[in-house]
C-alpha cells in the first residue's frame, strides 16, 4: 500500500447518522442486489500461497533486500510471476512505463474465453518499498492473486465473463503502474471491465478483516463469503484512495477488495471480535525491513485467498444482463454545502413494461471537492430509497461510479430521483449527470 496522504478529520458517526436520516426519510432503506450464484469455488491451498511468498523473499534477499520500483528485485518478481502464468496457459503482456528515470513493469494475464465485452479483473501491486522485502505489503496480495489464477487454470474454468489478472508496478510511489494501465486503455476497453478486485495486504500479523464498500454487488460477494465461514467484517477505510483500486474507480469502473490492516491500531473491540492484540498496529512491520515471511498471519492469508477465489468464481460466472432502456438527466444541479438540504435530479421513465429489473443500473457523475461528505440515494417513484453511496471515498474528489440496484419490487415507469446531501461543511459541488438503465 502506498504512503498515506493527509486526510481531514470529521465527526463521522454523528454526521453519518444525521445524513442518513435526512436522506432516507420517510421510507425504509433498501439494499442493493447481491452477486449471482456460481459453481463451488476451490479451496486455495495456503501452502501454495506461502511458497510464492518464499520465492519473493528469496528474490529480495538476493537483490539488495527489496523489490522496489527500478530495482533488480522488482523485475525478478515480475519474471517469476510471468513464468508461472505462461506455463499455466495464460496470455501474458508485459507493459512498461518510466517513472523517476527507471523502467517500471505491469504484468497482465488473460485467461482464454469468457464474454469479451464483460471483463472481470483482479489485481495487486507487486512492488514494495526500498526499506524491506515487502512480503505482506504486498507479496501477500500478489501471491494470493497468482495462486487464484493458477487455480483457474487447474480447474480449466469456463466463466461467462472474461477473466484478467494484473500485477502493478510503482504503487508505492503513487499508484503509478495502475494509473498508466487505466489511462492507456481506450474508452471502449474500459467500458468492458465489469469490475476490478484489489488485494493489498491480506496477511497482516495482527489482522482485521476489512471489505471495500465501493460497489455494492462486489462488497456483498465478499461479505457472503466471510459470513459463510463465521468471520465478521468491517468496512475498509484505512486504505481509501491509497491502493490501485483508486485508479480504476476514478474512471468509473466498479471496484472492491480486501485488506487486513496496516499501521492503524487494533482496538479492544476489534481484538475481541478477531483475536490478536489490542493497542498494537495491524502490521507493526508496515513499510519496514521486518516485513518478511515471518510477518504473515497464516489464518488471515488462508481466509483471504479463499475469498479471492470465491469472488472470482461467483462474479466471473454471473450472466451478463443485456442493457435495457436508458434514461439520462444531464442538467447540472448544485449541491449546497452542509447544513444545506438534500437536492434531487429527476428522470421520468416511460414505455418500460412491468417492474424494474433486479439489475437496475445507475450511473452517477458528481463533481465535488470531497466525496467523503456525500450521501447519495436513488429514490423510486413510490418513495422507496436505495442507498448508493454513504460517505465513502475519504478525501478524494468527484464521484463517478456505476451501481447495481435490485429494484425488482418497483414499477419501472414513473419519476426516479437521484438524491444527494452534503453532510459536512467546507466543500462544494454539483450533480453533473446521472443515468438509469433497466
């Protein structure tokens, strides 16, 4: 995970409650749809994942103690992963870029088959900081994604979606590799990516179990997995905007992912929930020389590796739904700064038979200087409220996102509204446009 950026302090709990009441009254809050069911995913052998970590440790040891951008250890790491994927039948592409005068590398691996117009992507950054071998950050995510890709090959999986895996360079220097990849994708190719799953630090030695709360369907898929094994989760906030999912999210691609914690301190309540040591960082070796193979919690690594496979099997096997009629409002609506009232932008749908589908799609484009202040809801013609965005995203600006909503209990025709409320002061913005697709 890249270094932290300054973030504004806010009274999150009080404001979130106030914003939620204002945004949802008088109707009950309706939940977005969950991901579709799929064939049973495999158990990912944690011993295999740890074997990859041992190789990455050896690479670092043999190359100055690290696997940082521009160093021999990073290129050797890329070569190791690529050789495994080539042998497993993947089509691999080595993408180069230049940063700080050094050549960087992204590795992209495509599994044959699947719908070419619906791509599910999973990825992790392969580089580490120069001060250590980077085994938890982020050998853990890289090794688990690699072993999941190899499991796809062993199963000869034939998903409905096209599967693509990525390993990013220079994440520690500002998400450089993933930004380069996304920025060089033609718009038509970006639009084919139905979701990007990010895995950065999933074996922390004093672990928590955190799930990204960006795309509702992806989030629910991970929550379903952890519920199934009896492990409670929390929403991930420490890494907001700090890992490679941000590069995808910022261009409107749905994202999700997992995280076990970095330099933040585990609370007493979290220690009671998950075990471990309260008052101690989730990873005391974060960005340090002690981030070695000894800095891994095997249980966390095992659970998160299996969760990756669960998501790839489930989301990759989901049947793409052809888009139905779309309606769009491109009129700008100013969002008043808090404590201003919520504003709405209406769309009247007509000529759509029956109820809205369980896969109703809502595309939102909001220009704002602090999206972590915003509560965004879809209001159905009968007044039912579906929460789309509830103050996530931290200090990043703008909200350009696609959401899938199970609105199957609603008649499609009628006036739908995008409702937006700013729940904290000192930031401004406007609804640029939004679209609903049945």
